[in-house]
C-alpha cells in the first residue's frame, strides 16, 4: 500500500529529524573538538600528552579488556542455560541479569563499597588477606562487570531461542561431544550476535562514570579512568585538557559505531542468505536433498 502524503510533509519530517539529530548529537560532538582545538594543535597534543590523561586512558582500556571477556563468558553460559534447559526460577535469573538496567550506577558502586570497603561486610576479612578491592583496579573491574553484565546475555538469549536446538540434537545423535557441538554448531550460529554484544558491552565499559567514580577514589595516575579524568580536568578549569581527553572517547565511540554498523550489515546479509529459495517444479527433490546441510560432519 503506497502512501500519498504531500511532498512538503516529507520535507518537514526529514528536516525535523535532521534538526534534532544535529542539535542532540552532532552539535555536542562538534563542540568537543572545537574546545579541544581552542589553543591549536599544540594545545591539543599537550593535553593528550599529560601523564595523568595517558594513565587514565590505559586504565580505561585495561578495565574494559578484563570486564568484557568475563561478561562474554557469563553471557554464553547464561544464554545456553536459559535457552536449552527447563527448570524453576528461570524468570528470576532473567530478572537478576536485567537488574543493572534498573539500578543506578552510583547505587551499584555504593553496594560494592558496602561489601568490600574497609568498613564493609567483608572489609576485615580482605584486610587480613591483604586484598585491596576498593580504590584499586579490582574495584573498577567489578563495577564495570556489573554495569555491563546484561549486554552479551541479552543479545544471545533471543537469538538462541529463535534458532532452536534441532541442529545441536542432530550433532549429538551423530556422536559429537559437547565441545564439538559448541565449536561446530552453536558458535557459528551466534558469532555475529556475540560480537554485537561485545561491542555494546565495550562501549558501555569505556564510558562508565557513576559506579567507577564511587570505587576509584579519584587517585590521579592510578585509579582514574578517562571519564573521571575529564571531570577532574574540567573542574580545574582546564577545558582544553578536558576536551582533549574527551576527544579520545569520541574517537573510540565512532570506532564502536562503525564496527556496530558493519556487524548489522553482516547480520542482515546473513538473514537474506538464510531465506530458502522456492524449489522449482522440475526439481522437487532439490529442497529435500539440502535438508540437514547445516549440520556439520563429525569424525568420531
């Protein structure tokens, strides 16, 4: 059914979308770079070469490099458990996985502070074992893991539910081990969804502020991440340094968006390839001959 709206309505709608996109998205990004280059290239690179900013960038990458793979492992296990087994309490587990979406990041940081801080429930035990979590890298990692926990699992659960488990059962009947089933059947079917979840989780990890701010202690050169470093520089009226550091996050965000777009394109093309073609009348056996071709051969 074709719509017959006047051309001016389309122009107005497109103009409104572009206006709000420019006002809410493009203008802030442009402002970041305008302020970062307010003192020219020399001032910009001077801000980037600040030792505390470099340390904060490295800490951000380090925390993301630890938290994201751990979340990937948890997401895979949770998705496999919730989509392949029936047991009481599945809805409760889903609620727990979604809880970081509902809990404020600052509140989650306070929870970890209450648990692992010097005056917390486990503070005395950790101090006896000389384990320092709060105001240290492990605290930042724990906070980031909590905040980014749902992303991989929530990408994989609906994907694995829609795919079913017939291919996995066929592989097991052919004598495949659990490892072979995962490597040759499950992982190829979910790889793009897994990468998509990893990209979202990584983007959230690098931009986290609230929970990390509570647990970091704002120690320059040690526990500051880029968002915390940007806040400290801005509060010290060092706008060039703050926006120079912010430009790093903008570049990382743009790389994330590019990777996200490429993955979405791959997912779309994959879905088009999976649409079965109508068998011709002259070759009715062609469709039946191709059935089960998605199940790989196993050498036992």
